[in-house]
C-alpha cells in the first residue's frame, strides 16, 4: 500500500499536468531568461565585432591640411569622409543622425601652427548619447598615437631622444582569465536562471491550497482519515517536482546558449562543463522545495485563488532582492552569501564559472539554507492546517 503522502502527491501532480496554463507558464520561463541573456550577450558581441568588420565612419572637415593623419586613420580601418566647413548646428544634426561616429574638424590655422611647431588644434565632435563610445575611443587612440609620432620626430631633429617624453614606463599584466571576466560580467545575470523556480511552483502551489478552498474541496480533504503532514507533504512535493523539472530544463537551455555564443569575440568564455552543471542542478534541488514551501505557506491563508496568487507574487520578491542588490555592490565572495537562499545559488554558479576551486562547505550551505527555510514553511503550513477552526474561518 502506498504511503498517503505519495497518493496525494500523484493526485496533485496529475491535476497540474492537466492544467495547460501551468504548462504554458513552465515553457515560457524555461525559454525566456536564457533567450534574454543570450540576446543581450549576442548584441554586445555584434557591437564589438561590427567595428572590425565595417570600419569606423569619420567625417573630416579640412582633411587636406593633414594628409599624413588621414593616411594613418585609413590604416586603422577608419573610413574618412571629407566634408566642407559647416556650422555647429549642422555638425550636431549629422551626429544625431548616426551616419558617422564622430566629426573631426581641423581649424583654419592648423597648417600654419603645424609648420611653426605650435600646438595645432583638432576638434573632435561626438554625441555621447549614442552607442559609438567604443568607436570614438578608437579614433582618439589614433590621434594620440599620431601626436606622439610627431613629437618623437621633432625631438630627434633637435638631437633629443624621444624616450625623454616617457621617464616612466608602465607594463601592464592582466592575470584575469577569460572565464573570470565572463563570470564577473555575466554574474549579475546568473541570478535570473534561478528566479523562475518560484514562478514554476506558483500555479500548482496556489491551486492545491487556495484553489481547493475556493472550489470547496478543502473541507472534503480535511475530513479524510489522514495526517495533516501527509496532505501538506503531498502538495509540497507535487509543486516542488514541477519547479525542479522547470529549473533543470532552464539551466540546461541556458548552458547550451552560453556554450553556443562566441564569447571569445568580447574576451570572455563559458567554461562550465556539463558535469559542473549536473552538480549545480543537484545542489539546487532544495531551491524548488523552498519556493513551493513558501508559496504554500502564503496561499493557505487566502480564501481565493486570485488572492493567494497576488500575495505569493509580491512575497517572492523578497528573496529576489539580494540577487539584484548584492552584485551591484561589487562585494567579494564571502561565506555568508552561501546562507541566503537564491543568492547562494547565484554565487556558487559564478564561482564555478570563474574556474575557482570551491570546497564542500559552500555546496552544503547552499543546499542546507534553502532546505531549512523550506522545512520552516512546511512546519508553519502544517500547524495552520491542523486547526479546523482556522481553516474553516479563513
């Protein structure tokens, strides 16, 4: 004979699988966050590679005064378009149209100042409100290199070594790997992969509690010769199973998307293996348990399905807050982060993506913190359901 909580679990799971709305929500969140993150990163990759493929569009006023500079710009994949003198209003309109990344204007006195070895003024016009910041920086780098070349040639002409201009030489060594850079950049997005666990469990958790109360079937269920813990456990495991299935599918889709993207184009990589992902999924089993337990504990106090859904939707924003706020503070990874549900899963995934050696304690804390919170929620729900006066009076 099957244990009673298994009978309740199978009954609730069958009803959930018959609910097309719940299954549609499951499919939506399985695909939504991985596709969203993939789209954002794909756009960054496109922007980074577009400059190298298409070149940088630069409009130059008075280009004939500096033929050497124009040649150097063209060597650096800058497409120079000569233009006649124009007022400031027209330059502003040209930049707003985004037909050119910047406008370089050589003053009328440029040639005379250059020959007299006085500072020859170049005006670089750009619109910081557009997404051409990277292109403008590349143009400025060419102009800076051009100025250094002229200064070095003039010093040599006077018998002075150009090294005099650089009394200190700084050599930079970046020890960060592409995996650590990608984990730092994508770190704020990793929490999105675990948030849907709460949405996966929402519909079955609310329907099996407030939904049954609204349909007047809760009284019949409570009248059965069954322990309260068996009834609660069956509903809890059913909602948790749906959330776990959705979370595992979503993590697999997200991992596949990040593996497929050419992150190397922007100096990043995704080195998480399928074995690491399986370990993450195993540790994340407690998160759907917590999500389902929290939503059942909240829904048991509502009279209608709509009221319970509204209450649970607002309440689940509480564990989401640390996932958003903590990465913005740019804190170093600390042990307490593995004690906060949802934040612990995000932190663990980020550290594994960096290629860091993670000991057993973070895994245990990540699993145990969510499990403890889930058990507290289920204990509260069981205590509430044992009171027939409360259940009938809500």
